[in-house]
């Protein structure tokens, strides 16, 4: 792997900001950037466009601003924007040539569809989802399904026959205690997610931003408040980045958060249930994982397979933010079709309403073509870990 250092100088009005990108491999994937900082003269609308000066050529780059996140700017750098040395200047100008490529659409007071240029990306299920032939206590809300691959294939499963409670991309814990009473958000026993409100829904030329507030309810009693944020970037040549953030705050006087304790499995947290497929390959930092496992600490995992009798592979990776509690966390790995971060595993986390700050969990999904190698998983991981903001030089 070739190490390099380059910097991006972004100029708007009289403001300068420097983005440092270090230790990236040659020919990296697209680089998603979320730049946070005050830029005097920057408008609050979404009509910005940058012009990248690279080898004497001007390359337009849409830049998206966010009404819900002041002084935050989103853009995607193309792979060729990272030279082996030197500095890239990116002067920005106002433009009307960067219209939104994403669109949100609500259906049936239950589903929120997200499309990019008319093609499906994902569905957030905010209402109660039911299924004929499935017991009513398996009905649920507040999760993502379907999540689509780069060529329109459905990557996730819902209500699978072997585990009716598994549900696309979801976050839940079986080992909860509320005021001393055991309840189970994973199997939906005694407690359930309930949608409360949208925090924001924004679309632009670079990404779609979705913020959701849910409650964990025992009947009509709210035990915890949950805020979930998605930043869904425009599809690149090989893959798509989806950043996920989850914040949990106790409402009940006592909330104990834990995974499944029986037989030390520890499952519970962010999980991805895959649609049926063939020739499954699970890889991580040590290479190919050949068997199921529980609680093995890893910073990332990729699960690739062939969907719908296709010849080629499609895959999804979960990268864990280095700031995650107990990094690197343990995982739940199952070759029958699920993988997820098993945090806090067989340990417990105690929360109260006066806890100084909520639990905050951050991840990046890398949805890609091909298997782990073809999908450039390690390159996408390097981008995730090594894209850093550097203060402007005086």
C-alpha cells in the first residue's frame, strides 16, 4: 500500500480551509467529505459548486450545504483528485447547475422511500410493518428495508422464515432492563420502537440527510429516546457510502443496556440481515472468516455474496468509528445471513436521565459491487479512517 499526503485548499470569499488526506492507497475510491467550519460569505442554500483545478483542468464538484447543520458542507472528491504530492486548490462559486439527485417519498404512512436519479436506494420503515402469516408480536417499525445494491438488487431481508424478528438493517438489544424489569427490544418482548418525528429530511446534489427520533415504549410508557441519523452519499463508480449515527438517552429512571447473555453470544446492536444468496464470503482485518463467531473484536466486517442467481458478487461492509465505545467491538457473524456489531455484548451499560451524555454509536456502510477485493473495501476503509480536517495555515 502506497502512503501519500496531499491537501485540499478550499477557498470561498475570504475564507480558507485545508483538508488533509493521508495514508490513502493508489487509485482510491471516491472520498466523501463532511467539512464543518464557518466560511464567511457562504450562503445557506444548496446551490454551491466547486471547481477542482487538477493538472490544469477544471473539474466541477457539487458542494451541498445543510439547513439543519449550519456551517457544514458535503462533497465527493473523485479518485483522480488525490495526486501523489502537492496541493489542490478548490475555489468555490455560486452556481445553479447542481440540482438535487435524491428524492424522499412517503407511502402509506409507513414507508419513506429514498431514490437517486429515480433509482431506489433504501426504504426507512417508520410505521408499523406487518406480514401475512407472521404472528402479530413480530410486527415492527423503525428500521431500513429494502436496502439496495449498486445495480438495484435488494441486499436485505425482512421477516425471514428462520428468524421472523430479523429486519433488514436494524439496531436493537435483547438484554434490556427498565427500572429492574427485563425486556427485549431484539425480539420485541415487552418493549418496541415507535416513530416520533422527523428531525430533518434533506436532499441535494451530493447526499441525502435523514434524521429520525424514535422512542422505546413499554405500552404507553417511554423508556428511552433514540435519534438516528443517515448521510447517504451519491453512488460512485464502485460503491456508495452511508454514514449512520445512533444516540440513546434514558427516559426511565434506570435503563440497563446489554446484549444476549446466554452462552456468551452477546448479540445486540447494529445488525444487517442479508437477503438469500449464494457463495457467501465474510472478510475482515485477518482475511476470510471461515466460520460463525461471537464476540471476536474487529474494526470492520464485509459480507459479499451472489444475489438473485447473478454471476457476480455484491456486498456490504460495516466500518466502526474509532471513537466507538470499547473499540474495536465484538461481532455476531453468521453464514446463514446476518452480521452485526455486538455491543456491549455480555457486559452492561447503565443509563439514567441525568447521565452526562447519551450513548453515541457511529458507523459507515460501504455498499459495493463485487466481492471484498473487487469492491475495494480496504481502500474505502482507508478513506474512512484517514480523511482528516487540518486547520488552515496562517
